[in-house]
C-alpha cells in the first residue's frame, strides 16, 4: 500500500504567537483525488456544491460521495481523510497553531468507508484527535487507520499504518476503539476490532482478505484512478489551496507550499496481511498445550424480503462452544451451538422449524482439528459436523479463527423449502474466549 504525504510549510508574517479559533465556514483544507459525484453542503449557506480536486473544504462541510464517488481531504496540519463510495464525513472541529503544531481535530463519519493518515496535531498530542462513528469512537495515535460502517451500524475499524513492531524506523502508532464504556487498543498493523451498538468493542483480530477488501476506498470501476499525489498538483494549478490563507490571515500566518512530496511505503494492513498470512490450523494447535477454553458471542441475524420480512426483522445470533487444546477438539461441550431466536416472522418462513421459544439451532457435537491444514476456518456441512433439528440448514456457515481467542462467524441459512415470499436470512457474530484456558 502506498501512502502519499504532502508537506505544508507555514511561515510567520510577524511576531504574533497567539492564534484565533477557526470558525464555521472558514477554509480548513482542500479536496483532492476526487472521482465520481461528490458534494459538500456548506454549513452556513446550506448550498450543496459539487466538489472537484483543488476545491477548498470549510469547517463543518458535510461531504458526501455517491455510488462511484471518492474524495481525499487534506487538512492544514497534513491530516488526510479519504472516503469511498456512498460515504459521508464532517469535520466538526479543527483548530491548529502551526507555531506549536498543536490544536484539535474532531471528525464525524456517518456512513461508508474511510481511511485516515494522521497529521501534526495527532503526532504532537494523540488525545487531540477523535473520530466519532454511528457506533463508538476512535482515537488515533500517529498512524494510518481505516473503517467501514455497515448497514446495521456496526463498524469495522483497523490499524493499517506503523504499529509497535514495525522495523522501518517509523514512530509506532495505535488506535483506541471505544464503545459502551469500554476500550480496546490496536497496536499491530493488519489487526482490527468490530464495534456493535450497545456492546464493547471486540478483542483485536487479524483481518481476513475479505475484511481488508471491504476497507478499500476506491470505487469498483475506478481501480488505479484517483492518485492522491495529484492533490497538491491540482491545488497548485487552480490556486484553490491558497484560499486557506483566510485562516492564515486570521492567525497572523502566511502559508507557502514546499516542493517536497514524498512517497513511502509502510508495514500497513495490506503488507502485514500478505506477510503474516491468515491464522492457520497449525497456529491453532500451537496456541495452548492443555485445558479447555470457553468461547461465546452475541451478534445479529436479519430477515429481509417481500413477505413476512418486508419490514426487516432481527434477532440475536448466539454462538457458544468450547475448544479442548489438549485433545484438539472444537465443540462437543454441553450447550455448544449456533442459534438465533427465530421469532414469529422468521419462523413463518417456509421450511424453518423453530424450537422452544422460537429458537433455530445447530448444535456442535465436536470436531477434531488435529490433522486439518490451511486457514483456521470451519465450514458447517464441510469440515464441521453439526446436529440438531436445524443443523443441515446452517450448511455453508463459516467460523473463522482470526487468532487463537477470536472467531468471526458469517451465517449461511438454507430453508428446507424455498420461501414463498422471497425472504432471506443473513447474520454474523464474533465469539471470544472468555473463561477457562484462553490464549
């Protein structure tokens, strides 16, 4: 992954050392690498104006991309936000003193996918930068981060830039993910956490190839387009970057651009994922020599369609299982299962047999992983045997160990007969080792 860094150099016009707070509607940076339809709603005039590379971005602009849109925002302290298709971002607060390289950045990402490279403010004082999301917040310490907001308001957040173990001489960075009064810190590139409404962030786990792809900010038809290196070039050509002097004049500072544009590579998520590979069954066998770990998690299953589920129905998706590290057996414990509380609407779908309380369940009678090879992924109906009334209906469901203590599950549910009204079920749940012998 290539990261383009555009340096901005500030020259003082006089001896003034104080700085005025940047006001709503004042320029705070420029747009670059614009692709497709991108609009910005001005906070004062309420005019929704089309954006192009080199156009100024003002305080509290609500910037929105359409289906094939993409935008990079370069702030005065060199913080760079990139948002992908069907995304929305607002810079709610931005104060910056170039003399001390201090200030504050608060951004609000409400939908879509985003990528962030921290600037001088976060490097100087990490607590001075925050990104709020529909679910939870993240604080970034001098690094590269990315996130994807899902339809159920859960958020996948990942560390892409240099972490504590980098060998490139880069200053280590981290991400603090917070929700429901609890926080998780990401320190290893290529690792992520999922934030769900009302729940604590999941423990860090290694990104899968699919999850990493979901963080790509490029529109599908724009592969290779929107080179961020063009941001500064276009800004020079149009002169729009110079309009940031409105802020400079308010603070007694003149702004000049340096000619330096550096291109560097880091041990970001893509290189980390490629270098380390996915978590394997061999890794799982080597996690612990003995004992039994108890895993559990609660996610969401959603029913959509044109009949019983024409108004989307949701239910809890519960996963409970044990891992015996000595015998290398997955499941087999009393109550080990993947189940969702079907409810009236879901149970009304043709071919769905609900048990007591409306539960739809696949039991996990036990599966040896002593001789399994490759990525540590169990697939129901393939290398994972299931039981119970609904066991075969869960065939195709995948349970992926992202590390020895975390399992990401993606539901595949197949009614015994085709639903007459076109309903479909989808869901996911993350289970973590919470008791017993945990790695």
